[in-house]
C-alpha cells in the first residue's frame, strides 16, 4: 500500500508508513515503509521487589539497634530528672530558710499539686517545700505558704528512703533541725528503676543514691562502685 501525503518544500516523514518523500508542491506517491513508527515510551519510576526488600531489611536493622537505645535513654532521663529535682529541693529549702529566717520543711505529699497540699504518703507521690511557721511538720494552709511543689515521680522510677523518712526540716538559720519529735528525718535515698544498680552506657550507674547530712548538705552519687560500697540496693 502506498501512502499519499502533501509535501511543502521540505522532506517529510510519513509516521504511518515510514516513507520519506522529497519536498514538492504536488502530491506524490511515496513507497510504503516496512514498519510503523512506535509511539514514544514514558519512563516509569518506582521500586523493584529487590530494592523494597533491601530497604525493609535496613529499616529493621536500624530499629533493632535504635529502639533499645532510645528506651534506655528515656530511663536515664527520668532517673536524672528525679534526682535533680530532689537535690534542688534541698538547695531551695535551705536558701529560703536562711533568707526568711523561718522554718522550712520538705515533706512527701500525696496531693502535692493541690494549693492546700498536706504532708503524707511517700516521695514517689510527690513532695512540697513550705514555710513551717510553728515547726510541727504539718502544712497549715493557707497560713503556711508553699515555696515549691513537685509532682509524682516519672513512671518506672522508685524512691526508697532510709527508715521510710518522709521529711527534712530546716531551721531559720539555714541548718537542718535533725529528727523533729523523734521522727527520723531524711538521710539517704535510693532512686531506682527496673534496671537496679548496674552500669549504664557512659560509665554512670543505672541508679542514684542521695545523701543528706544532718545540717542539710545534700549530694547525689551516680558511681556504681560508690553506691554498692555504701550499701545501696534497689527494691
């Protein structure tokens, strides 16, 4: 079959027949081509099955390494945050006692965030620092103002105090009052989580031990050997 096309003074390519004709102002019979020109192909973009499986494998390896590290990072952050809050409480209370010349008491509170929070419970429930005007270790609201309140400790963290102590009292001199009314005052505490006393990445312990001297100087111990040598254990 011959294809008939109109040529306009230039070589023209007949896409249907594949014929190539010389320029002319007349119609011209062109010999039929031997093929039909294929349509242009559009490239498709995507993943092969092999590439997909490789990607999934890499993601799996990353998650296997990263998820445990992230979990331990979270545990360390919670432990450090709780320890810092307890240590800060002593600095705040001591400073306020010396400034105001009043008795300042730190006590565990089961409703620490309530404006009329009362002493009671354990430090795991939270604690308050308040102006203890009469020094009886009881928060009498609203006469005795709260200096600072701390919420319950983070999930998974447990605070265990020696002799189950729930308070520490400062006199107006900025020094500790010792055991008030024969009730044992805060002296040491273990701050732990499910890991117990072990070595965390970086060399620090997976637990903290807090020590407060009778005059109110507090410190945090984070070295595993020192904690164990001091008899520190986690419940």
